[in-house]
């Protein structure tokens, strides 16, 4: 239903702009901008990604059918000149615009290099120009070849933008080996999967400590509640690989899974262990069996909430009885290290009896 609703909004917006004499693409663009400002934007990106990939593939196939490799030999020098013109002009224009905002010179050059590539919009303009006979076929081949060459060269510029920028200015490089791209977030975030009772508590603690985080939940009411509280809570399924890819989960400093269902947590852990095993994951478990499953799936810690509540109650009782806090912490941690076996040995059996 969510995916269908997103598609319906995009199609209605496209139909509206087309009926007003504008393009279908303009309506889809407006719908994307509006949805991108809502708390649903991450899940929208995840849901629409398969359609985007298919349509983008068809677009490049269509452009490829217009490209004639046999026309390259007589025009290769013009195509190369066009690619250099695209890269140089876009780099200089973007760098000048960014520099005028007061940004550091090296950052301005890096931004210009990152955005210097001729993209699919250039190819789309060339296709429209060919369809409307604004340019002839030879000039169209030069334009297509120039954009394609700029995209190939752009891969190198993007990868080594920091090195190139440091050569262009005398300032020391601000690049580090672990963060080669300017587009990476300056500060790692904690990702919370589930904004229920437990997720809300963790979010409040992180917010009070000044630690950046982002939370996701599939219940719109919980999302609305978090937004009213002024917290970064968005609609999304933490077990959706598309959502995790959209938020660049590999950059997170910690992932906390507090969703009710163990299936959701296990699906999320399966994807996280395959794609970003370096990111620690802490999970909430209903019971000890679920905790064992989550630990086996790759969680660093999986706390069974029922037993943990009992441990905290016992710790409070010991502190009231004036047992030293260090001893209390040692006892509690010892129970956890032993897999909660000391507190499970006297657990009632199925008949309600206790084994002593």
C-alpha cells in the first residue's frame, strides 16, 4: 500500500502538470521534492528505488541506441574538447559559487570537482534536441560522446578530488584516509530501529547526551509522536535493505534494534552482517531464546528485557541494603557473562514447580 501510494502521488502530479501544459517529468520532480520534505522520505526512496533503477536503465539503453560508435573516429577530437569544456566550466562555476558563500577554498574546489560530471540531464537534453531537429545528427553525436567521456573522467575526479584540490591550492589537505569523499556525513550517527517504548527511551537518552541519532518506525502514530517531540524520527522498516542503503548505514557508529518482532531484527542483522560488519549492533530481545538467536545472527549485545528488568530490580534492592555499588555491578555483569544461567537455574518449569 505504501509503494502504491507513492506511485499514485507521482503519477497524479505528473498528470496534473501535463494537463497544465508542462512536462510529465516536472510533475514527478515536484512530487519528489514534496515527499522529500516529509518524515517518509527514507522509506519513499527505498520503495521507489526498484522503479528508478529500471527506468534509469531503460533511459540509458535509449541513449545508447542513439550513440553510433562508427561516428567517433572523425569527431573524436571535438568530443574530447567538449568533455574538457564540460568538466572545466562546471568545476569553475560551482567552485566560484561555493567560494562566494564563504566556504574554504579547498572545499570549494572539491565541490566543483564532485559536481563537474556531465550527467543524465545532459543526455536527456541532447535526446530532446535531436527529436526536435534543433541540432543535426553529427552535432548530436559530438554532444553525446562529450557527455559520456566526461562521465568516464568524472569517476577519476570524484575518487581523487581531495588530491587534486590540494594541488590547486596551497592549503593542507583536509582529507583523511577513512573519509575520502566530501559527501560523507561529518559526524557519525546512531541508528535506532523501532520507536516504541524502548526506542523512545534510548532516543531521549541520546538526545540528552547530545549524541546525533536517527530513529525509524513502521507505525505512523509513533513517528508523528517523535516528530512532535522534536526528534529525528522517520517512517521506515529497519529490516528493509533499501532503507538501510538509502541512509548509508555503513557510516553509523552504532545500530540499536528495538523492534518488537524478532523476525524484523533477524532480517536486519542478516543484511548488516553482510554489508557492514564493522558497525556494532545492539538488540532488544523478549526472552533468552530470542537473545541467543540475535547474538548468533551477529549482534554485539542482545538483552532479554524481562530478565534485565529483574536484574535492575535486584540491583536496586542490593543498593538499598548498602551493598557497595562496585560489588553490585560485578554481580550483575557476572550474571550476564554467564548467559543469565544463575538466574535461570531456579526458573519454574512448565508444571509451575521449581527445581532446587
